[in-house]
């Protein structure tokens, strides 16, 4: 059973999805992944979302990024949208951020598949101690790296 379902608007969004996959594997959160376009295969999006046993969706899309909103239209489970960079960048960001009232989606930064996976895992962690512990360990790992980086900077500067 998947806790998180990742939906990509196109196979070309895979580099962003890889960031999410890396985090979910690190945290030990079960996930599934599929390509389903809001514009090219709307019926497939509906089928995937309505048939999913996941608790949270991550929807990754670029350009006129309707996918997160369309996923949200078929479920009351949380949806985290990831805008994918392209020629303009603001197009995808605004398409996700500016959802009309009533059907919200969360939006992380441009290409931030990693943050989408962390946010989705934090939602799962509300009712899952193992995921909460994995998130706490990851936070500590990041803090330890900052301290180690600082020590290296000081050492390299010869102070
Ligand atoms: C969006 O259009 C996809 O999410 C992708 O980011 C973008 C380009 O898609 P392809 O033409 O590469 O399939 O729907």
C-alpha cells in the first residue's frame, strides 16, 4: 500500500520526480508513481486519483501546470504541487499557487520535488511515528552538516 502517490504531467518531469523519490526512499515512505497529463489524458488522471489508496498526492507539472488542481478536483486528500522550470517559470508557479477558492493545493518551489516529498511525509507523520522519527533524523543530519560545513569554512580560512 502506498502512502504517497506521485503523478507527473510528462515523463520529461522525471528529473524533478527523482528528487522526491530520493527523499521518500531515505525516509522509508511507501509511494507509487505514474505519468498522467491533465490536458492530454484527463480521464486517466481521474481514474488514477479515484483508484488510489495513497493518503497524499504529489503532482509535478510544468508550463500551464493544471495537474495539481485537477488531481485535487478528484479528491479531498492533500495535494502538493511542484512547478517545473521551463522557458518562463512563473507560468507553472502561478498555475499552481493561484488555485480558485474551494480547491486548494500546496505549492513548493520551482523543481523542488525534494521539498514536496518532505512536506507530504510530514502530513503522513501526523499519524505515523516511524515517518516522524525518520523526519527528525533527517533534520538532525541537515543540522550536523551545517556545523561541519562551518568548521570546514573556518579551517579553510585559517582562522
Ligand atoms: C506539462 O508540460 C508537463 O508537466 C511538462 O512539464 C510540460 C512539457 O511536457 P512534454 O511536452 O515534455 O511532454 O504538461
